[in-house]
């Protein structure tokens, strides 16, 4: 009797990796076996306790290629999340992702999902973020053309998580200060759920060579977000737009370049329902805040 496919998630403690692991464990555990891959034992311990039936592999670091083989040994499928380390910077992120992809292929993984970003559609105007994803997307496609693997790319938009500090501050001050821009902020849980739906599919071929644009369900601007924060927190909240100077003071140069372009050029990003189609769920901003706000 054949075993269910083994899914390797690297790294499993990233927000997307963690959400995918949780979804696979709670919803699809009869369809797949799960391996959580971590850089250290310390990062893995809470997962070993919370998800007692998964396989745990530690000591895997994308900056050390020799440690990657055990992350994918005997795995059938893999979710690979582009590593993010503010201290290291983003310059070598695509190289690290490609190293993980190569290690997966060398170990016989048949289906790979990577998480990149919507910025790949704007390689010149959003070059600082797009450059960390375009090379790994291209590499994955070339492997697919050589029939080495099947692949799926998830491209999330702006994250709900990135608004949370401003929301928490607004509950104390009554002023929500965020960029004055309309877009569909997405929950990282929905990215992980989308990955899980693909990895647990009974027909992987339907997801092969697919790029899914991972958006939130609502187009939100600052005014609408302030009203939602007001509703959830039961406090009076007004919206105040951040100036460019204020944004550049706390944003990374990569994030600032992206926001500066979409605001200055009034770019309207396309809106897709791929999350809903894949998962039959879709997290609203109100639901996200109810799950994540710590009421003082």
C-alpha cells in the first residue's frame, strides 16, 4: 500500500510556512505526511509540541548549502518560502531560494511551491523587491521545462501583518497613520492555506505551471481601514495619511520604493479571487484584526 506524499515545509516557522503546516495538519492530515524544516531546535520545539505527529528536521540553513539535503530527503512535495532576514538584507535572497529549489530537486522532490510577490509584475519600478523573486521564478520554470519538476508560484500582495503596528498605535492615539493607498491587503494565513490546498490536492497537475495571485477580498483605503479598526476596537479612530518623509523614516528602502511608485503613479493593482477558488475561504480585514489585535 502506497504512503501519502511527504510534504517538506521550509522554513516551517515563517508566517506562511507555519500557516501552511497548520492547515495541512488540521484539514489535510489524511492526505499528506508533513515535515517541518527549521534552522534550529529552539525554533522547532513549539511545533513538535503543538503538532505531535509531524516529522521535525532541524539544522537546515539556506546560507549553508551543505545543510539542505536533509530538509528534502525522501520528500515528495515542498513549500519553499523565500527567506527574509533584515539583518542580512535582501541582496542574496534569490540565490538562497534557488539553493533550496536545487536541493529539493536533487533529492527527488516532484512538486515545488514557492512564495514570491506581486512585485515581479513591475521589474523596473519595484526593482528592489522584484529582484529577489524574479530569478527564482525563472529558475523554477526552466526546471519545469526540462520536466524535472511540477511547480506552482504564489504571489501575495501587500500584507495585513504590516499594518498591525500602526493599528495597535491608533487604538492608543485615535489616529491611524498609514499610506494613502487603496489595495487588497492579504492575510499570511491565506497564503499558507492556498499553499496547503495545492499540496494536498488529489490532482497536482491542475496546479502545475500555475501562478496564483494572492489577494485579500476587499479593496481598502485608509478611511475604510480606520472604520474597521474603530468597529473592532470600539474606539474612535480617524485616518491620517503618512507623508513620504514619514514612510521613508521607518520603511525599508525596498518597501519604500514600492509604496512611492504605487502612490505617485496612482497604480491600481489587479484584484484576483485565487484564494477563494483554492481554499473556499477568504480572510477579511475585520476577521484578521479580531484574530490579531491585543486589546489593552
